[in-house]
C-alpha cells in the first residue's frame, strides 16, 4: 500500500507540470502523451531494477523542477526535436556524473544560494498561476484552491491530488466537452533528435543542474536520513541510462525521488527496514501502470482551461518555491548574488537564443566572483526537505517530484 500511495501521489501531484513543460518546448498532443508515458516507464523500470538489485527503497521520479524549467524556457531553435536532443545530452551528463565522481562533486559545489535562487526563478511563473486563475476563472478556481488549502492543513500529502480531482469535477460540470478524448491510449512517438547550441545551453545544462541539485542530492539525503546508504554511482548510472533511452520518446529526465521517497523508506511502509524495498518496487510498477493513462491525462489537460491546469501545477510547486527562496537568502554573504540570480531567471529573458535560467546562473556566479568572501556551499541534509506533498524539491534546498 505504501508503494501504491507513493505512485499515486507522485503522478497525480505533478503530471500537469510535465505536460506543461513538454508542450512549452514544442511537443504536440501525441508527443506530449508519449513523453509522459516514457518518463513513467523509465522511472518505474529504474525503481524496480534498483530496488531488486540493492534491496533498498530507492524511489525514482521524474524531474518536476526540470519540467518547470521547460515550461519557463519555452520553445528553442529547432523545436521539439532540439528539446529531445537536449534531453539526450542531459542523460549523458547524468551518466558522466556517475562515472566521474569529480563531476558530481562539482555540481554539489555550486553555492547553495545560487542554485536555490535559479530554481526559485524557474518556479515563480507557474506558482503565480493560481492567482491568475482566481481572477480569470473564479468559479472554477475557487473550489480547487479551497480544497488544496484545507487538505494542506489536515492531509498535506493528498492536497494536490485532491485539488486535481476537484479541477476534473468542476471542469466536467462546466464543460463536459472538455473530457472528450479522455479515453485515448498513449502511443509511443519517436522523435529524431536535433542538436543546437541554443538548446544545449538553454535546456540541457540547466536541466542537468536542476535535476542533480534539486532531486538527486536531496533524494540521497532522505534515504540516508532513514538509515540507508544508497549506491550513488549505481543510481546515477541507472537514472542516466533511463533518461537517455527514454529521451527519443519525449521523456525529459528521471532521478531520485525526494519527498515521496519518505513514503516508501519510512516506518509506515514496514516496521522492518529490510522489507521496505518492496514499497519502492511496487511504486515503480504503479508508475508504469499510471503511465498507461498518459493519453487520457494529456487529452484532458489540452481540452481544459489552460490557466486552471497551470494553477494546479502551481499549487504543486508552492512548497518547492518557498523552500528555494528560503535557502537562497539564508546566507547573508550570498544573498545579493542570489537575488540577482533570481531576478534574471524570473525575468524570462532570451538572449542569443539562450533562456533565462542560464543567464541567471551566470549573473549570480559573476556577482559572487566580484564580491569578497564567496560563501562556501552548505552541506545538504534530510532536513532540507520542504513541507510539500509532491516531489518538486528545489535545488540545493530541497526537491519535490513525488
């Protein structure tokens, strides 16, 4: 049951973010459904293999902060094919991090305020969507936000899934035609990758950094907090290979889960820590099963008011945004550089075809270089997890994707 809950919470909480990201970088309806299916299968198979191999509750999820990055970056030169090329490069970089420990250490050495501020800037626009929805479609948005707010108080893990169910109900009552095509089954759509330098700089590099800093690092801390010593090399190689193989089908990235990792690794899964790996394997099976509904999920999202779907995605990311902002300004010496990083990233500017996330990271790094006493990165611990029910954990501070 813990595995089933892990899969359901993970999928329902943030699949809208994944679809929003894929659509933003140019995927059509068929490609978006294929991408959601592929990322579910990749995450599920990786969780099953790693759980059976190591007998540790290693939960695997898609990169929710990475999907939010796609939504914030938007289309790049070369269209969705170029985005697929960036996904492939991201997978190769994750594999390289597993093969060369120095690369992993370099990612961990990115100053925490800068990494957190970049993620906060990426998340900001989606997190403003609930406010826009309350103004644009109040009759639809008010019930969704109220359900989320109440359950955030009494059953935080189910707040976003319940908000999603409420959105389905209000949309069905308001416009039954919005549900047409909801029975469609996803069909894998192979996209030949195209490699452009704009996509590599705007998507591949930031996606790799966000995935590593906001998912894999906190995910390791969560498992260590429950007394497990996960094989980092094996996890990075496994998720990197899965990301690479699934990329041509539209999948952006898979990684260690963070928040929902606690659902499978904690004592509620089983009193005996040696038996909890069953929960993560079950969650992997659940993710694959839920992925078979990617066609229905995509059809529903595309036939619903965009601002309302974005609002649900924004609610799922509020905890991650809060944790990222708190971490970005926590250290006084790095605060100014973090604010610069946040402002540039949140601006959404595109210069020379390169998106704002890269320029924000660059601007913050230059600001730190110009200031004496550059802060050293703080160690990440399991306490860095933000209190949210999904799994988009922010960069160095925390993450959350399931």
